[in-house]
């Protein structure tokens, strides 16, 4: 009996240390307002110096990122950017090339304001917290989120690598490629 | 007889969500099989208990501390072997009877599959049911949610699938459970012979709001069914009062259009239920709330308080706008 009760005690003590992720179903009246606030972002032409992207609370919740993934197909982002973000009539979101910046705030601004060459504005149409969830998911497409947060499965037949398993792209230094010399005989 | 009397006397068994109150041929066959299995297993259980009781009674005076004889008389041995072998033979036979009975039931239900005059498409969503009645002309297609109207006495083919996880379609008065699987289409045929409102429920755990995922099978005479279909196929007239006109403006300028369809307006998304005739439904949110202005207002304002985790965000808005929006939704009949 001794070892058994010891085991039970150990399990109880160990599980007490586990933290259950809190799912925020109702993000409050502020975050539920229609997204319209436009954050000023610095968009520079040409190669910007690589800055480590800041993060948001939404990027620390696997639930929020999974919701972003669901909305990505519900709001048909997938129709223009491809199911895994591989790109179609809209640019790929899974690579290291960013036209308008890769930080959460810049992606937020892209979704809310729209962008000139065919990215529709979602501001005034979707609640603020959903844009944050979408932005968090967009960043998971290029491996910017930890694998404990990024989604691991799809409701549809997976055609692309799970977000969780993606290698992290480094926006800004994608041009550093070794130059290949043709071999001379 | 006594068991039957108990079955009938217990409330709930005759209700509108019970497989013991079948209202169609499929459910009837299932109930017959259920009764057969119940009475066979019930009888076996009773006999076993009686046998145990008798042997306990017979040996009630045998004292515990008496060591049992090491060797039983051969005659008693023989008796025991025959008894055990006989009981085993009877068990195998009874199991075989139950197996064949369930084969016959499945076969009889499956046989109807080829001959249903019309089809209803059911899509399971987390956590509601999308219902479509395909028509030869695309603009006559009827799309609704959570309420499936069917004509009585007629075979109806349900063409079921899921858009996310596995759900299970179960209206016990009409048919057994049928799983709705993502990426796979499951066809089965149902029939209801009694008019009524037969309640169904998702029978496969599908997430936090699984328990709030019910539906109504509304079985009605053919003429009533046809007039319902005609009304549903139409586009509602544009709002006529200033209040409902403003309500429409509120609908079109909020997030609603990202998820819902109202035919005749620019709202054409299919993430949530089609609201073209939402005012004609009896319940909202998959049978969770009655469809009246006060419940509708609470739902629209913050569905997360009613079904936490539901795929509809809170929609904070001033009271006046909410009232007009609800008046508009209720006018969509
Ligand atoms: Cu379910």
C-alpha cells in the first residue's frame, strides 16, 4: 500500500504545478469593438535593418492563435494567400519577405487599413480582438511563434506543413545568400 | 407485461426525444431490436440472480470453518459440468439470436437507401446544424439552421457531413445515431409518420458547447411542408418601418456581414447560420434559446455569456441600435 499512496501523492503534487491555459472567450467590450484604431507604423522602402519583433498577449495563447487560424479560412484570407500562407494572388505569408513589415502591429495595420495592391481593409468589419488573433496566426505561418503555441492540426486535409513544425524565417536578412559560381572545367 | 407497464409509466419514455417512442419505420425497427435485447438480457439476468439466490439459501446452514471436502463425488461433478455446458450453449444461442436480429434491422434500414424522393443536406458545425434543401434552380435553394422540416409519411434522404470535427446526428424518435464526418459524406434515409416536433441532439462530443447543439425535426403534412418550403425559398421584402430600416443599417455596418447571409442584402457569408428567415425559427443558437426579442438581444450583444466559446464574437452596441437590429431580425420571416 505504501508505494501506491506515495505514487498518488506524487501525481497530485506534480499536477498541482501544471498551469491550464485560460481561454478568453469574452475579451471585454473594448477589444470587441470593431477594429478601426490605426496604429502608426514606420514603413520604410528598401531593406530595413532587422529588428526583433515585439509580441502581443494573443501570441502567448494557443487558443487565440487557433482562433486566428479558424478566422483565416472563415474570412477567406486563405482564398488570396493560400491555405498554408504559401501565397496566391496575395503574397506568401510564410516566407521572410515582408512588404509592409512583420511585427504584430504592422500586420495589424495591414489587416485593418488594407494595402494598395489589392489587400482589402477589414477595419470596421471585424472586432478588434479578432484582428489581433489573425495577426498572431499570420506570424505563426513563418515560424515566429513557439511550437507550444503554434497550431499543430487542421480541420481540413493538410496541404502544408503544420504551423508548429515550421522553421523560423528571419525577416530582413533573407538576402544573405551565398553566391553560386558556375563550375569551370 | 410488467416491464412494459413500467416502461410506459416512467415519464420521459414517451417524450419527443426518446427512442422508446418511435414515430417512423426506422426507429420502430430499432426499438424492436432494443426490446428484444432488453428482454433476453433481462431474463438471463433474472434467472442468474435466482440461481445464485437458491444456492445461497440452500447452503445457509453450512458453516464457514468447515474445510470443504477435497474431492467432490463424481456424480456431483458430472452434474456441474452438464449445467455449465448447458448454460454456455444457451448463452451462445441467445447471443447469436441478438446478432442476427441486429443484422436484420440494419439490413432493413439500409434497404431503403436507394429510394428516397428528396434529399436534405445537413452540415455539422461547432456548434450548430446547417440545413440545405437542394433544388434544380440554384436561386430556389432553401438554407436554414437547426430546424429540419420534413413531410410525414415520406422517405427523406439525409446527406450528412461535417465542416470541422466529428458530430453525430441523432433524433431518437426517428432514427439511430449517424456520425457526420469531416471530408466524408454519410447518406441515410429517415421517415416520420406522426406530425410533431421531434428533438435531436449531437451525440458525439465535439467541443465545449457540444451539449448546446440540438435541433428540431419538424414533421408536418405534405401541404404544410410545401408552403413552408415556398416561404423559405423567397427573399424577404425590404424592411418597411423606419425602425427595421435602421436595424438593417446596423446589421450591414457591423461584423455580422462577415459571418451571416441575408438574401437580398450584401451580407453573404457562410460562417454562421443563414439569417434570411431567422424570424420564422422557433429557437436560436441550436435550440439553446427561444426566439424572442429579449433573448435575441442578449444573444447578439454577447453570445459568449450564453454559449462560452461559441464562434460568434460579442457585439457591443448602444441599446437603441440593438433594439432596432433585433426588430429587423424578427421581421425576417
Ligand atoms: Cu457534439
